[in-house]
């Protein structure tokens, strides 16, 4: 089956098409995976501005959909050489449906206009279902993607698979690009990693909006062990980068400066909640500690070595807390695998130090990290989670789909 996947939970507009089959052993090929980033839009704010993100989703969804479908060769223009009577009949049905789309997209006027033009020009592609992120995320952004999925579901008469964004990050671990050395025509761009995982497992999902430790009994059976009480790790990176004048997004900027650190100077920052016996996190205090340090040592803020040292210490503080709590949970719950997910897991130092600690303290368990291109938000991971939802019969009619900004994974 072919699944069209849509992701708009934050500031990336994403559409993918996946081809999936199998039940106990999945076969999943990514035919296209298009991401339209809004980094340039939000740079001057030092973080995501929800109203602007919503507007950009409204502008970008149809072009991203078109690009994604064109990449699969599933998109074809409507045939104009059919008998006139049949064309008139088809046009009449299409006009009625397009008029009804206005009700579904009544709050998305620009999106409605672009989608109307798209649907009038192109035939229905060979798609069997639509997977869309319904939460957690920014409410205005989620609704744009959901309304878009509803409109396509209604017009093309397709079922919708609601997807939990956190579960999608877990499934990102099974997505691998196909080697560029393969010279095969019509080859898929990426496919599901055919790797067996032994359960139970513990998964650390860490991004700009989420920091959670999840106990996974099996696919679809989750328990949240701990989560952030205030700022997520990625949010802390962004705020610290703003304080240091490094721009947005903060994670990559801080990682770049931290890599230049030579160890000649030394700044000490706290490791929030490191010694507490729970599995919760808190990074707001770390950001505040940086702010106070910078105010006290204002004269050093233009010193490159000082910035590099500060970035190294911030990054290491976050890494220490994430690793310590994850390893402790893995030992307490006697898991057979540790899994990472989310945009912050693209941090090379985090991945490297996790591997070193696991090799030393838990050498007999599996360690899974997503391919770098699937760490941040993308629709391919939504499609993968969507196919699993399809197998669990989680499809719903378009009228029953709604955004759940605070959706939990349970």
C-alpha cells in the first residue's frame, strides 16, 4: 500500500510517500520525503513563533505535496481527451467537492486557494491512506496539517491514520537511506531497517519541545518514566544560543563552538536533577545559570575562547544528565535495548558518549540511533508510524480527526 504522510507539528512543513507491506516483518520503502524548513523565518526571534509557523505551513503545504508526489511519479495531470459528456459529468462532481472543501479549510483561506488549483489540475494519485501528526506539538501548526489531511481525505475518499509525534520519533530508528552506489532505476530513496529489536527497551526522546524517557514493552505499549518539568533540552540550547548571540537553531550552533574548545579555560555549570532518584528533567535552571554567568563576566562575552568553553560546558551538562538518567532507567528496568529519538539526537557528541557509556556499563544491550537525516521532524517517520497504526486498525474518518497539542504516548 502507498501512504501519504503529513507532518506540521512545529516549524517544518513535511510530506512523504511510503510504500509498505507485510505484517510481522515490515517492508517499507520511502518513495519521497520532502521537508521545507522555516529556520530563516524564525531566526530573528531565536525560536519558533507559532503564528508565523502556521502561516508558513499554509503557504508551503501544497508546493511540498506536489514536490513529494512528483518525486514518486504518482502525480499525473487530468486527461482532457475524454468524451465531452464524461468530462462535463466529472467536472460537475469535482466542482461540488471543491465547494465543500471551503468548509473544511474555512480557516485556511490561502491553503484552500492553492489546494483548489492543485486538485483541479491533477488526478487522484495511487494513495491508499493518509497519515498525519495530530500531536503533541504547537496547536496552530497541528491544525493546518490536520485540516489539509482532512481536505485530501474527503476529496480523494481516503482513510486517515492519526499519528503520535513522539511515537514517530521512535520509528525513525528503523529508517535508513539506500546506498547511493546502487544504480537501479526507480529505486526507493530509503527503506525500513530490517533489524530485530529485543524488548523491553527504554527510549530517550529529546528535541526542542520534548525530553522524555519512555519504557517500551513492545511496539504500541509505552510507559512514560520521566519528562522535563520545564524547558526541553533543545529549548535550552536555543535559549543559551540567544544569550551568547549565536543565532537559531541553538543546538547546531552550540555544538559547532563546543567542538573548538581546547580545555585551556574552565567554566562550571550545574547538572540539573542529576542526583535525584526520579527520571524527570529540568533545564530551565541551566539556562538561568548561563545568563547569570554572562552578566557577571560581561567583559569576556566577545572572547571566542570564552564562548567555546561556555558552549562546551552547556552541551556537556545536558549530555551528562541525559546519559545518567537513561542508563539508570535501563538498569532498573532491565531493558535489552536503548533507543534515541528527536532532533537533539543529531548531536554527534551525545551519540558518541552514549555509545561509550553503553559499551562500558551495558555491553550486552542494543543501542539504536536514528540516521541523522531522520532525527529532526520529517514525514517519513510519520509514514512509518502510520503504517504500524494501519496494522493496528487505527484509521479514522476525516470528520473525527482533531489536534491534541498535549497528546501523551501511552
